[in-house]
């Protein structure tokens, strides 16, 4: 895909994310919207080796959504790629649905149960050590929230991965600067964030998490570089990206727009999708 196609895909997914949540009457929309562009880059540009028609393919790369409450984006992507039928998105959090409020390995394309924050990186490190010992060449990508990086388990896993030189591990931090109730720096400062990862022995790249150019460069460098340590991509993002009233506002962590605000939000996302579609068609 070229960058315009990636932007259109992201706009389309943002609309689907909001539609799913409004249909269900629940869901963490703002945390889902912040990592849409990361998801599009990773899943649609071929950096994540997967076969939608064979989700358990042994040589697949593994993806772990450690910030499991952002699952609306993951579900939208997996359905769009054909891991399961698009119609199943309409069942989100309904009785008997596989699509719960946090990812579950019963869902094709989901590797582990996640959402209890602070565990995704440790699981990913364990998978990578196993792959290294078995001389397998697949990678594990872990999407972390910056709020969960206040958990000690993250830094234990970071030290473990560095010690074992897990070059097959890539962490991506959705650095939107907001937790569930407040800015991360008000709750417990993470800065100097880049330097922390470097001290723990990681290769670090910092990008604009909404710039496809910068995201593509970061993932491409990972393909080309033969670094001798695990990689973390610190992706600066905006929580609620795409909806002005939601962007960077802590109180939208698990709230949904209602009434005319919901209608207007859908219209904004739909209009953006249509504008990009027209650009692509020339």
C-alpha cells in the first residue's frame, strides 16, 4: 500500500471501531483509536507474517495486544483481513460472542488472553526465548500502553529480554500520555522514557505514531538492521485520534458519545473516509 491507501484504511477502521462500540453500548473507543495507525502499518504492510486462513501456522509472527482494552481496533483489523467473518463484529460483547471486552485466544488471530495490564511483554519475551532456543525465525510484536509501563512487571520483562538478547522481540508503546483517569506524568512519571529503555539494554526508536512515513521507516529499519538487542518503538500518539472532542481527554477512556454527539462523530469519521477514498480514486 502507498501512504494514501494506509490513511484511507485507518480512517475506515476508525469508523468501524466507533460503530462497534455504539452498537454494543460499551467499549474503550479512545484507547482503540490511538493505535489504529500502528495496527495498519504492522498488519497491512507485511511486517507481521500471518496467514488469516491458517491462524495457527507454526511459522507465523506472534502479536500480543498487551493493552487489551484497546481490542476494538484488533477485532476490526482481524475481521477485515479475513481471520473471521466481518458480520461477527456486530456481536461485540453480546451474550455468547467470542468478541469480549478483552482479547481471548478463542478468537482466530489472538495469541493470548490480555488486558490485565503489565503481562504482555513478559509473555512475549518468553515466546521469543522459546523461539530462539528452538532456532525458529519468527518474531513477537507486543503493543503496550504507556500507562501500563508504570507496572514493575514491564521492567522485569525488559531486563529479561535484554539479558537474553531477544532480537526477535519488538515492543511498541502507544505513548498517548494518558491512563484511565489522568495524564501518565501526573500519576507516576515515565520520563525520561527513552533513556529508561536504553538503560535496560534496548534498541530504541521514537516516532510520530500517526505518521505512516515514520512508522514505515521504523519497521523497515528493524527488517534491515541486525541489532543485537530487543527493539522498542516509542510511538507518540493522541488518545481518541480522529475525534476532536475526544482527543487527549482523560474522561473519554471508557465513555461513549451519545445522541447527536454520537451521530456527529460517525459523520466526521465517515466523511474523512470518503475524502480519502476520492483522493485515491483520483
